[in-house]
C-alpha cells in the first residue's frame, strides 16, 4: 500500500468568464479510503475531476496525486480514471482494448482474470472477442470497469460509475469497489445515486454552488440534519443555505 496521500486538493478556485465555478475547494483521500463527491448537476463536480486530471488549470490552489503535483505527468502513473461517458475505440475487440490499456500500467493481460470480472459484472464472456463498436452503453461501461480493476492502480477516479448499469450489475460493482478498497487501494467517485454513496463510502463531500459544505462520514451528515437517509439530509443542506454546517 502506498502511504502517500492519494489525493489532495487545497484551496482550489476556478472561474469561467463571469461565473465562479469553484470557491476554495479542499478535498483529500486517504490510503484505503472510498470517498464520494455529492452534488447536483452543474455545481462543479466535473470541473474538480478535470483539475485533478490536469485537463484544466485551477486559477488558484494546488492539487496533488500521491504528493506529486498533477502538472507532473508521473503523478498519474498510480491513478486510473473512468469517465461517465466511456467510449473506447470501436475498432478494437474487448480483449485488445484491455491489453492495450493495461500496457500503460505495465501489466500483462490475464484472460482468466478478465473472465472472472466479466462474470461478476454480468458481461457475457463472448463479448470480449467482439469489437467494441457493437457494444451497448452498458457493455462499454463494463469493459471500462474491467480495465480499471485489472490496472491494480492504487487510486481509482470514477465519474458516475453506476451510469448505464442495471440494478444487478450495480450491486456487483459496489461489491467489487469495496473489495478493491480492502486491499489498501483508494477510490474517489462522483454519483447522483446517494444510496450507493451511503452504502460504500467511508467519507463524503457535499458540493453546492462551487463550495464544499460538508466533509465527513455519511451517517454523521444524516445526524446533523436529523434525517434517516442521505437524500433527505442532502436536500436540507442545499435548500437551507443559512443552516449549512461546518466541515466534520
């Protein structure tokens, strides 16, 4: 297990033209931690991920991966990212894509490992020998998830990973994420499905209007707003600005 902090975001600001998108965002993910970022659409979740991936420069603040500034290409060697809209090359077979993606992490393709993951994600093993261009959205998402788990990267970053998955596959994915974290790896993901966040995350951050209004355990967040589920607590937090709570 890498003892360096997998992800650190400190005092990050971002402005697009006349609109402030991020206001002094602070986030951190610890080794072996599953961390969820919660927020409505358009409040800055994707912008944060783009800054973490160095696809976008922050106007102010700093971001590190394993204590290495994200501007340094080496910072991404220990990280694997899966976007919400995952569209790999349609000309490659599933096995070819997996082999190619694993080469970046200097790992060899293991067909038995791929078959085991395909089974867990309820992806027909025959699909692995088909060209990705014939895949449905859900099948494409599953091949991306397989690539991510097979990378054995110490940090996974996922944007809406449950997107395109049926309920059964979602259950399997949550189990795989928990297993991956138990090996000492870290996971940072966004999701609008708060039940999933509550079920598997050690900590969450709630972002609203570009500001982090809560960081801490999901159950503590519910207790602050005297609610029995995360969704109701979240709605209270974003609709009652005067009652927003300090970081926990």
